[in-house]
């Protein structure tokens, strides 16, 4: 399967920009709520100010991660990679079932799933257990992936 890497990156940018816009609105709402909520001095049992503050902090962290992901896509090299690394498109085949999975490796923004025609591409990051198993692998290499007590064997079909 040949992947159009510029189209993949373009689709990912559109997807992440939409997520960032939505996350920014949610952060602003939670932040405003935490400022306007009554504090413990006004109501002994109301902890909504603190709770909204924690939610706002979490949303702000995720917002920052998406901004980093978008910046990394802006400078993403488009040429094919010979081994799996950040910026690689990877297709793996489960040696037991024959099922294939497609992945795009980014420094952040993991978990996003894109539909590229009839191909589903999942974004993974360097902290993903799967990435740790496939990093530096080349086409036709076998990968032994162990996670939560089970082991799978994958064959690296495509690296771009």
C-alpha cells in the first residue's frame, strides 16, 4: 500500500486544529468558571473552584501537547524513512491473523485515528509501547511485541 504522506500530514493538521479549537473553548470555559466560582471562604463545603481549576490545568496541558504536535507537523520531512522513527508511516501485519494496522509516528498527539480512503491510520508517540517495539525496524523485520502478559508477532510491511 502506497501512502500519500503529504495528504496524511494535511489531514492530521486539519484534525488536530479542530481538536485544538474545541479544547481551547473548553479550557477557557473551565478557567473562567474557576475564577468566578465561590471559594472556600464563601462556602465551607463548595470545592467547585478547586475542581474547575484542576480541570482547566488538565485541559491547558492537553492544549499545549496539541500545539506541539501541530508545530512538529509543520516541519515534518516528507521523504520516506528507511527505518521506523518519528515521522514514519508504518504498516504492520499480525503474523497470526494476517490483519494489518497502519501507524504514523509523531512526537506528541498520539491516539488520533485518521481515515485515509479505506485505510485507518493511528497516530502513536515515542511513549507508546508499540513504538518502543518497532523503533529502528525496517521493512520485512519481525517485531515481538509484549504487553500486559501477551505477545504478538508483527511483520513490518511498509516504512515511509
